[in-house]
């Protein structure tokens, strides 16, 4: 189910780095948000979802750190939809530096019906 695989170079900013010179964990969360938004823009743009009164919502995030990053490192992120089951999308992410996996992550997302205030199970299959 990796039809919607999205890759992006990630620039490490000075504000991503803590006093020890390592990338702070919160930067990974922001990068996940950026990657997910980029992926959604290519397969189901938010403006189209909003026209149908739908909105993507993250229900959980998991990150496993394997190696530290520093300010001058060149980083790439890859995100894809691993599976969809009962309206729950499982997204997978790999962060790489020169081909080395620095961290892996996963997010679970659903599409919420903004009028009904509940998850819309079938809608995601239309887009993915």
C-alpha cells in the first residue's frame, strides 16, 4: 500500500538543536507533521476534504530513535500509508542520513466528519 510514498529533504534548523548540539525530539514531531501534510496534499488535499466536511486527525504517534542528529547533517524523510483498516490509516516514516536510518516513526490517522463529530470509516478508501 505504498502507492502514496512521499520523500522530502529536511533542513535541520538552528532552533531544532538543543544545548548539547543534538536535534531535540520535538523537531521529529514537526517533521512528521510536514511529511504527512505533504503526502496528503498529493493524494487527498485538505481543501477537498473540507468540502466534504472531513478532516484528517492523528490518533497516535510513535518514534524510535536509533542515532543522534546534529545541525550539519543532511536528512531525508520518507512517509507512506502502510495499511488502512476500518477507517484507521497506519502511516510509516523513516528518517535517513546518507542512507542510514536515524529514526523510524508511525502515526495512526482517521478522517473525522466535522458535521457529525465522528470518524468516517469509508471516506479514506476513496482517496487512497
